[in-house]
């Protein structure tokens, strides 16, 4: 008989043992002295090879998605660009995966691994596409599935995209627990893991990130096979970091070493993702700075001891776009190309429309994913809900956008403009968080620690040492 206490504090105090039992993965084997851990060994030993992942995904009809050339959008970009500029945009259409997004790649390996280890079912805590992906893959593998969603504010209002994704999870037969915003989510998630003994199909394990590597590999090879070269740039919607990490690792495995990695997020600066007041004012449940900034500056805030999604290791550039610009790009794709897709992938499309104008006309820039759309994910539903809760919506200059207060939809495509994120500032925040969380002084870091920080920040040893001198003063 289980006599363990189930109050909040007791469950939280057991989170380490609960997570370990739900993953059957000993992260201690990858820990090194000081602040470091062996990331490459974790990915190699705990994940799956690219060849193994391709085989796993082929069993459940995941991957091998089409690469689309949006001719009309490319004509528009050329008209907006100066002579000799206006790179060709290509779009990897991940919406044709079984549950409608690239998250099927992520879920496929986790669910396969759970089945291989003999777990009866899988659990995931997510308000997004990943829940539907886990539920879909669980069906294919004959496993039970529970999805825990943060859905409502204290008034019982549910953001339409989250409600839509909950419907999708239920359509795949998952047991869905819809909760209010706040600490309840992780508590219920842990409690269910302990009560059921199911596998933790976390977004942040090596299994999930390895599943995305096939996407990067396909992007590289699709372009190489058709155009005789790798793309000059790939734009990747950034939230928790798995998309950037997995895609880049796949590009590198295809030897696309010179392809620039551009992360893109919706600018929701000023909105707190765990705030009851702000929760429904964000219009986007993923791909926004409320996840993008925190996970870049401290990836180990995840529900596993060491997050396999470490986007800062792979970013060459990080940009943001506004809510209105993404909604405009979504309509652009539908009305110019006859392709209706959800907003998350179109974050990268909005960014690519502007960035392509900076690039020479013989260059190729890839929008690395699309997602399915549905009643709750559609811009009409999002904007209607935003207006209902008091957000001002109008056509104009997106510079006037204020997250949670104003959504300004461009009047002309020339008004789509990316905003640069200072990666040095993000790197400094990462190192500051490292020093704080490990309670260590800069002068006490070892050479091994400094090497690790250089890898984590995609820089070099001199950069880290110079930065640490600033923190000493």
C-alpha cells in the first residue's frame, strides 16, 4: 500500500526520484566536476543515432515531409528587395506529419523508447502540439496516454489555441487534464507520474531532441539534392530550445556546417507566462519570448535534471517579430500560396520575409517547419478572443505593438521587420545564472568549466574569460 503524502510540498520534495523512475535514465553518469556535464555523451548514449531515428519514424509515418517553394511570396520578396537581393524562401511542410506538426518527430522516439522499456503508458505536460503528437504516437505503439494542460485562468477562460489542442489530444484518445495557470501543472504532472508509473515523455530528454535531428537532416538534403548546395540560412521558431537544437544537430550531421541558424520568437516582452492576468493575453502558446529568453539563458529549468535542448549552443542569430506580423504572414501564406497553416511555424515565415531581403538573390533561406491549423488556432479565433478580453487590434505600423495591450497588423508587407536580440546579453544572462545557481565565484571556475561555458554559449575560451573578468569586478 502506498502511504506517501500527496500534498504539494511532499510531492515536490520527491520530484527527483519521481522523474528518475519515469525516465529510467541516470543523469548522474554524465555529470562532471564543477558546473559541467558531458552533453555529447548524454546525446550519444541516451539518444538514438540518426539512422535509428529514421527507422523508428518510418514505422509510424513520421518525416520525409515536402519542401515547398512559395513562388508568389518569393516574387513579393523580390519586389521589396533592392537589385541583386531577395533570397529564395523555401518552406518545410511539417503539417503533413500524422498529428500535424514537427512535434511528431519528437514524440516518435520518446514513445518508441517507452514501449521498448516496457512502460504501460506515457505522460506529457504541454499546452501545445506536442500533446497531440504524443497521443498520436502512443496510439501507433499501443500505449496509454495522459496529457496535462495549463488551459484556464482563474475566471475559467481558456485561450482558444490551447482549447483546440486539448480537443486534438482527446480526438487521439488521450486522457486530458486541463488545469489553471500556475504551479498546479507540475504538481499534477508529478503526481500522475508517480500514481501511474508511466513514462515521462518530456520535451527535454535526449530521445525527444534526437527525433528532431531528422528534420534538420532532411532540410539539408532536400535543398542539396534540388539546388546543388546547402541553404545559406535556416529560420527556426524558438521556444523551449528543442526545435533549434535538434534541427541544427541534424544539419551538422548532413555536413551543412556553414548554414546560418537564425532563431525567431514572437516578442511578448512584459507578459509573465505564469501570471493569471497575462496568461490569456499572449495569443501564442509557443514560439514566444516568454519561453525563448528563459530557456536560452537557463535551459536546465526543465522537468529533467539536464535539458537536452540547449539552443544557445547553436544560434548564430536571434530575432523577434510581433504578433501582428505573424498573423499577417499567416494570411499571406493562405492567400498567396493557397496553404493554410497555424501561427507557430509562421513566426519563422514572418522573419524570413524580412531577412530574405537582406540576402543576395542566389541565396536560399529555409523556413524549417509549418503546423496544422484548426478552429482555435486560426487567426480569426485568436484575434476575436484577444479583442474580447480587451486587447486593442488595428491595422498600422507593427512598431506600435504592445504585448497584451495592442496587436497591430501591418498594412503592407514592407512593414514586416525583424528585431535583433543581443546574443551577448543572452550569453551574459546564461553565465550569470550559472554562477548564481551553482553558488560559485568566477575565479573558482576550472578550465574544464570554462571550456563547457564556451560550448554552451557558442563562443570561445577568450570570450568567456573576458566576460568572467566583468563579473569579478
